[in-house]
C-alpha cells in the first residue's frame, strides 16, 4: 500500500515506490539529485515544520510539499 512521505512513522525505513511530481521536472531532478528515486530506502528522522529524512548516508530537510510527492511503501 502506497502512501506519501508525510504519512511515514519516525524511525521506520521505507522503500520509495515512485516520485509523483505531476510533471514538474525541476522538482523531479532536485529529488533525484538527493538520491530520492524508486527503489531507494528512506527514513524520516524528525518531523517539525519540515521533515528530516535519511537517504543513503546523508540527511536532508524537505518541506511537506516535496514530501507529498514522494510515495513510499
């Protein structure tokens, strides 16, 4: 069952199912540059106004709009 990254539980590792940017190539290439693409593992480390996520060995701060485009399972 697919859900957006905004619905993820803290500290749980998920697999990115797809990135649904609605054709926004700039957003898609930005997320790809972070290592955020189908099949990659992602973990939400912290949630405040934005989400802190761990992808590979790096941590990123992403806003809820970006997190909504990331579909996980």
